[in-house]
C-alpha cells in the first residue's frame, strides 16, 4: 500500500491543547478565517509559482512537499517562510504502513521532524493520512507510545478539480465556515485555477486565508455562559413553595455564647438558615462568622453600621453595602448572597434603585416578626410564630435575642410535625 504522511510545520508547544486530541478537522473560532494547505509541490518552478500567487493575493498557506525536496531547496524554502508560508513533509513510501511496527512509525516521524527542523529550526507534531485504515493504525501506535502528534484532516479541494468547470467551487464555498481547513493537491491539472478561484471566492466572502498555525492561534475558548440576572424584587413571603416550607432568618450580630446556642439548636434539628449580618460585626467577630458559614448557613447583607437607609444618600448606601460585601468576602473567602435586608425594615425607591444598580436580586423583609430583640419570653416568641406562620413564611429572628435559642429549640420540632420544611432562602429564590 502506498501511503502519504504529511507532517505540518507547527510547533506543538504553542498549542498544547491539541496534543491529546489526535484528530483535527477544523477549529472553532469567531474570526472570519480559514486555513489553506497545499500538497504536490515537487519542483522549484511550482514552488515559485505558488509563492507568486500568495504574494499577489496577500495570503498565507501551509505547504507539504517531500523530504528530499525540502532538503534540496532549503534556501528557497527559508526565503518563502518570510512571506508567511510554512512547510511540512509529504513523504512517499512504498511500505505498507499498516504493517509497520510502532518503532518504525516513530522512526519515520522523527526523520520527518529532523528534516524540517534542519531547514526551519522548528519541530513538527502534526500529521495527515490519506487512508482511514492507516490513520487508525497510527492512532493505536501513537497512543501506545504516548506520541504527541495530531492528525490534521480538512476539506479536500481536489474533488473540485475533477472538472474544469470552476463554478463548482462557488457552490462548495457556500458551506464553508470560519475555522475550516482546505487542502489542494497541485498535481491536479486545474489545481492552479482551483487555488486562485478558492482564494478570490473566500476573500469576496470576507475570509482571511492563513496557515494552520495561524488558524490554531485564533482558537477561542468557549464563552462562559452565565445565567441571566434575576429580576429584582421586594419579598415578604415566598410565594407558595411546592412543598410547605418556612424560612428562618437571623439578623444583626451577637456574642460567642449566643452564636454557639443558635448553631447548636440548628444543628441538632438539621436546619440550615439565612443570616443577615452587619459588616462591622463581621470584622469584629471573624471567627464567629466563619463558624456560621462552616455550619452550612448562608450569609446575606444587612448593611455595615445598621443605619436606617432612608436617611442616607445614594453614595452612603453604596458604601454601606459594598463594605459589608468586602467584609464577608475577606473573612469567609466567599461572596455573600445578593439579598439585602434593610435595617429596621425601612426602605424607599432610592434604596431599590441602589440595590438594582449593585446587582442585588432581592430586598428581603418578613411576614413573621418574633420581636425577640425586645426581650420577649420564649413562650411569647413561639406564640407569635404560631399565630402568623404559613407556607412560604419568612420568620425574623435576631442573633442577640435573649430567648431566641430557647424558643427555636421548641418551635422547630413543632413546625416539622406540622409538615413544614425549614430551609435557606436561596432554595426558593
């Protein structure tokens, strides 16, 4: 079997992502470019003619020729590279490559590498086969020896050259996409006309024609897909969760004993909740804040100094909000949720505008106020909850409430017995 191996003049060190890919038909790019590869350059005159075309049309191309031709025409090839052409090896062999051993395959590839490097100073790690069986044999051999070569395929333009009617190119051009690789075999008689028609048709469609290495350098990483921002809203109660759910929320700040009591009750009852913290307390009590986060509770914004926002200017509100964001990020290493609870529950249109400007998803209020901050007994706190709780209720507690932990220890099991799930706000927003 006569097989052809083409080793592209591209240093794989520049494109490590393709070392393990093994087969490349095209690349994904947002640039309006295609690569042209040329085979069948076997004499000096043909190379000079191709060089003239590339100069006149102001394009680049990747050229394959025999190892002997590369060696015999080193000076000319060196000059052509300065105008944007790159060279690879097209090796003709009478050996049946399917029968070659792994070691023989490695030797042939290394020989091709050495020939190119001696002329251009660059190594090659790209190959092309014209036989699928041979290609598969190479893939198996290279995988066994961990060879870092990539097979380059592409669109074979020689199918256009079976007829002198070059209008067939126009039909094919309509299917081209940015990132395509096109190959032309100059041994076909109409090949020069095919190449010229291809170049002019591509340029007329706004394509730039480049080498394979230039095409690879234009690869674009897939754009990060970000979810659309949620519409801002003011929330007092979650609107009819599918399953009966109640949301426990805790405001402000507290001392170590209060935090420990709250976290113990929540942990004992396997409940996760949402804490709205003030930034100045976050800085004063970083270890307590980290304990809240480590326990699996989520942290949201309750301003920095707990000043009524309706008394602040827009700039002052922004400073309060951002200062708390920075505090939580610095202490926990994670950003807080884009939920804001205004001090004292006081807000107006200006507050809404600032929150929208800063990308906040919601201003969170409540529909059940335990008034635990006022020193109510545990029994009174529990009665407030019993009287007002419903599906979707947001219950307001305070970390520093004198009897908050005691009330929680009794009301959580009761709510669960009634069929309520107790969860964090983010589970429903």
